[in-house]
C-alpha cells in the first residue's frame, strides 16, 4: 500500500514523535536516531520519486544542534515556547486554506482528530516512514 502522495505535498512531521517511535527498536540515543532520520529524509527529498514534496520537521522545545536546518527538500524547526502539535495544526490549516496539499505525520491521536476536523489528512509515523523507499543503487 502506498501512503506517500503522488502529487506535490507538504509533509508536516512531528519530529520528536517520529524519533521516539523508533527509539526502543534501535536501542540508541535520541540524538543518534534523530541524526539518522534527518539524513534519510534528506536523501529521500532528493530522489526523483519524492522531490516534488516538501518536508517540514517540527521539534518540540528550544534549538538543539542537529546540523543544517535546510537539507534538500527538508526544513527543520524548533517550537521554542509552543508545542509541535500547535505549530503543526496552525501550519496545516494555513496550507490547506491556501489550497495546498498537506499531510501531518504524527502518532498523536488528539492532533489527528483536530486535523481531520479541519479537513487535513494525517499519517502515523511508522506508515509514513515505511512508505519511503530509496531507489536501489
């Protein structure tokens, strides 16, 4: 089953939510899983199959050194005083209101429900991640 869109879409990704959904599986630090995920997403964003999309990764909290904030089609931001859920909701409603395709990536059911009420689709973190395939080299 394909979960990534074939039309240009902005993916709003709850960064900590996604990273933490993989932490226990890999038994590594949050920093290591974050670095690997961002490297993978950058590589995905440069592939012909996915480069029509933009990927906005929003992390809760204040800025942390994680490397470049712009990588290919990936933009990384930190919420500072707000929550990632709040930022994702506002951004999703704004983008949808301007007629752009937007999909939120989060495991937070409350956020998914709020987005659905606003007419915005969402994907669970695992479904999103598992739908991305790098081309064979």
